[in-house]
C-alpha cells in the first residue's frame, strides 16, 4: 500500500478574523480538493461553516490541534483561484479580513453556517406552576413546533431575548440543543412526463389506448399528451411539463399518478432557471451621432494604451449609446462585460435598453434578488464559455457588489455615474469603493475600464487631467437639444413678501402650472423623506428624540408615526407635549411626503407619485413607478436622490429643486462638490427629448458661487475652485484620507479612550491627525461615537502607514478598561 504524505488546506472562513485557517485533509479526499471549492469545517467547539479552499500543501502547523475537513461541497471551484489576489488586495487596502471579503463577495446561498436548534423533550413532565410565564410560553411554542431555531424563540419570547429562558429549560431537562447546518442553495426543478419506451411503437400505443377505454379520464389524459407532444411527427416532443399538462387537460394529479404507477408515463426532473428569459424583440443596430462617433473613436484610442478612460459627457448626451457600441465590440471578441450602476433604481431603465440589444446575454445582479436567484446568476457568470452557443450572461448590469462576480473572461468594466457615493460601502466591512475596486480588478485581469458621468468626481477628473486616465469629452446633447434653462427663486425674498404657496415660490408654482396645462411632466427634488424632519412643542420647544440615537424623530404622516431613520425606532405621534402637556405641537421643516401632500392640494387634478426609500421597499416598486412615469400615467414625480441618478424620461419639461441650501450647508469638505453634482444631475432630467426644459432652484442664496456654476454648466470652474481648497487644506486628491470611528456604550469611557488614542496617534503621525471629534450624529443604536481623520501624503507608503496604525490600535485595545470599545477603519471615506 502506497503511503501518501499528510495534506493540509488553508481555508477562508466568512468571519471577521485575521488570516486563514489550516485543516488536515482526510486521505479519501486527497484527489478531490482544489483551490476555490467549498468545504465544511468545524470552527470552535460546535460551530460548522462552509469555507473556501485557498491553498493545498504539506506544511503541518504546530502549536495546536488540527481539525479535519468534514465534507467537500463542490466538484468545481465556485471562485476562480485567480480572484483571491483581488480579494487579498481588498482586505489589505480597506483594512479588513479575508473572511469579511468572502462574506461580502459570495451570495448567501453559497455560505453555509450551522445554527443552534432547540428540541422539545416529549418525556418532560412538570407542573405548569413550577415554570415562569416566559418558560411556559416558550415551552408551549416548542411543544407545537417540536424543533425551533434560537432566532425564532427570541421572536416568540415576551422580552425578545430568550437565552436565559433556554438555559433554564435546559437545566430542567425540558429541551435539548444541537448544531445543524442551515440549508443552502438548491436548484429549482420542474417535473416533466414522458411515455415509457415500450409504448413507442404504433401498434403498442394503439393497444394501450384500447386497454384504457375502461378508464376514460386516463385515456383522455394520454390522448391529450400525444396531441401536445405531436407524437410521431417530425417536431415531436419527448416530454411535457406535468403542471402544464394537468392544467390544459383539467384533470387531477391522481389520474396522472395512476398512469405513472402503471408504468405508462415516466416522470423526469428538469432543472429550470428562477430568472425569466427576455421575451421582447431584439433591436437592430442604431446610428451614433457625429459627436458620439467621435467620442467612441477617442475612447477606443485611449483604451489601447490606458487601463482607464473617463467619458465626461453632459446630461442627455447619449453616453449609454456609446457604452452599447463598446459592449458590442467586446462581446464579438468573446469577452465578458460588467456594467456598474450606483443604484438599483437605475437598473430598470438601463436593463430594458440593454436587453433590447443583447437579449438574454444581459443579466442583472443586485441585492433585490433572493439568495437562490443570486446563486444562479453567480453560476452563470462562473461557467461562461465563449465557445458555447447557449444563452449565457456575457453582460452583467449590477450595483457595487457585482464587482465580486467570478468573471472568467473580463474584457470591459463600465462604471456609469462614477461620481456617485453609492459606490462606497459604509457598513459592514469591507468598506470598499466599487469604482476603485473595479480599476484594481482591471489591472489584475487585463480588462479595460470606462468611467462615465456628466459630473466627474474631483479625484477622477484630476487623474484624467494629469494623464493617469484617458479623457474624452462629449459636450453636446443628443440631437443637439439645448441644455435646460436654469433659474433661481429667492426663498428669503418670497417668504418676506408672503408669496409662498406651501413650499413653492411663485416662479416654481407658475412653471408647474404651465407644464401641467401643456400635458408635460414635472420632477420635484427634496433630499429628505418623511413628512417633516421633526415635530416641536410651540409652548416649551420640546422635540421628541430617538431613545437609541442622538437624532430627532422624523414625522411620517401616512401612519401618523415618528420614526428614527438610523435605527428604526418608532413612536405614535403624541397628542400632547411630554414635557409641559401642551396640545400645541407643530411640524418643522419638510420632506417628500409633505411635498406630496401639498402638491395634491395645490394641483388637485395632477397625478402624483413619490419615489423615496419609503415607497420603494417592495421588490418591483422601482420598476412600477418608473414605468408609470415613463408611460405618462404620472404628471408630477417627487423624490429624493433617487430621481437624480441617470433616469431618462421623454416628457419632463420642469424640474424643481425645493431647497438647495440643505445641500450647500452640510459640514463636509465634499459638500460643494456633491451639491454641484446633485443639482446638475437633477437638472439634466429636464427637456431631454423634444425641447429645452426649465430648472427652478429655490434657495436663500441665489448668488452662491456653486449655484451660479450649476446655472452656467461650469464644471471646470467648480473643479478648479474645489481643487485649490483641497490643496490648501490637505484633502484628496493631494492627500489620502483614513477615517477612524470609535464606538462605546458609555459616553465617559469613550471620551477617555478617544483622548488616550489621540495621544498615541499623534506620537507617530503628528499633525496628520484630526480629532477626536463628534460626528454630526454622535450616538446611533445606543453606541456613542467619536471619529479621527488621518491625512497621509501621497509620497508616503500607505501600506506602512496602515501597518503602523494597526499597531497603535492593537496597543490601545489592550490597555486596561478599553475592551468595550469598537474601532472601525474607513480607508478613502466618502
């Protein structure tokens, strides 16, 4: 017998722990393991996880007991081993663990984890009086369910935390617990039926039909099956869908099962896609305008010698048509294409346009799909074969997480609306920026990147002007439609003269009226959802606040409730002040819901819709609102930032920005850049097809230089002004920025730890450290918050800086009394 040396695997576990973990490989698995497959391993005393094999080797670790791999889940890798280099860059650059990258990258259906199951003991007997009310409640719940998860028991418990009760019932012998793996992804199957082979001849079939004359229902089912499959014809089908057959014949499952039991029919399970195929028409090629052709040629030229090119095209210049022409080229070269969008809302229109050109070669990937659907898309991308004629996803349109998809032949990555901060992941880690991650991915895989926007991020435009990226300008609108006419309406003056109608100046009111009379559409932008940001007692000034967060509660009129937009805490609207008892409680400020209310009163005949987080929670809600507006079923669309992001509507003649001051006065070094981008983008929704549109910006500062730059479409002026400020105050693109967020349940302890850490940071980083300081909201979900900013020069190694930073943080965490603090690192914060 040949003795093989003991093999070991380093695996990645989906946990926020540094490094990889080594397990021994049972001899019978030696030939089956390969990097990129999933295995089940035990971690700790009881927990089991699906882990990804990273490396197979013979180096036995020392100093601890080695556990064995339990099971291999895959015959082929679910992640190409080459992608591990990309994952390692994400983990290193964004200062997180490989496990956190794995958790973000893989669909939940591919991540298995054991859960504690609580099992009722049927032999347990006791007097109910011996048990507390909570114990009786959970025991009754378990007696009915037999087996339950801890999370279900928590929901059933009176206080929402059943751990102490479970422990008590365990001690009494009323229950037992065990660890079991949660079910993962299962392919969807449908049952088809086929005729048994012994009845394939005409004479045998005739005899069978005669034999069934005493069972007319069975005979009819057989005859209809033969009719639907066109048995004996050149186009005959071998099998037919069971559910469809029963529906068409109008018979019962029992009749069909009898034919199966007699051996006349044989059932066949067929795997089917959860995602429906495109049923529309494929559009023929389209002509680009001269300006688009010129831009396309320049992009091709830049991509020859640059990894990244920036397409700076004004709103409605036809950037999407240029993208489509470029995608066609890469598809013909048998490459895969990733089309990144900042918002799920945008995928609705873009997908429709791309499906009309590419049909089922174009797929979608974002968080609105369920776990099983995301696994199917993942597998379609993973198994793409350029030589196959089958319908495969060659183009993926998706939000930021799509950057982790396992592309085998990536050729092009398009980052549309590249300036959007939605590309940045905030929580949990990895806190990556999809645009920057896509650029690194392109360097690792050889793919090319096209960034596109009407309002580039200052860092991107800087990289283009300094030659790091190629730069292509598309400065005229498609079909030479004029850019919208932008007017300002002075809020301060209108309020002073008492000319306001609700929150509308006379100018905006008049333009909305004209648009409605002309059967044209209107978009109203207000960057706050809800009815009012807060309510206030007129007598004493009391404002209800969230008990978990340092923020006032937002009033939502539709359910008469006060809601915290940070933790979800909800209160019913009080009828009296809780401080002085006064009944004089009034709303302050306004959100999209209040605007909707006012518009319905001022323009009673207008058809109105609202697009914000409250109205788009359901899976198909984006699509419905956008479809209804696009097809003219809605006259006025009121929305938050969702309405600013690249949506293309044909009949919009007026756009109203209801309060530009909220954008301009935010305490952030990017506030002016973002204000310009938001106002320019929402303005671009006006007059896109037939004639010049109008944009009304309501503001108390009509002469503000940013507003003037929006009016003049002067991106270059905004860029130069902001760049000079960034250089003077040491901000990106001249310096790198690293954010540190400290959280603690105790405010005083947080103050002490933050001051202690500040001293430690300044000893190493000196005047590069800003803080500790309170953020705009300094308590969220009962955690008090402090933050630091580190400004690192571009010529200093960011790797060395982060290594030193980690050493300081490790030292701070082990100081006496510091165990309760959480510290998050955010590289390149937005």
